[in-house]
C-alpha cells in the first residue's frame, strides 16, 4: 500500500481539524502560541509515522534529522 502526497496532506488536515476541535473544548493550548504550533508538529509527525507504517517503509522524519 502506498500513499500519495495529496492523501498525506489530507490526512494531516483531518488530524489537525480533530486537534482543533479537541483544543477548543479543552483549552489546552492558545492558538497562535508556540505550544499550539509544537502540538501541531507532533500531530503531523504522527500522521507521517502512520502513513509510513501503512506503506511498510521507515524513513527518518525531518524532525528526527535535526
């Protein structure tokens, strides 16, 4: 199974929308703050990890290369 760039972008958007709904209820991170953007980055990395797992590949994420 492989995933296209567009499918990955859609998956990230979906995950970030779910995060925003959750964050609106919990108030965990104020939008526009560094904490909010760090959480978004973690979510995007998690989506990429899931896509890699579904595709049967393992490559370092950009955040792992830094």
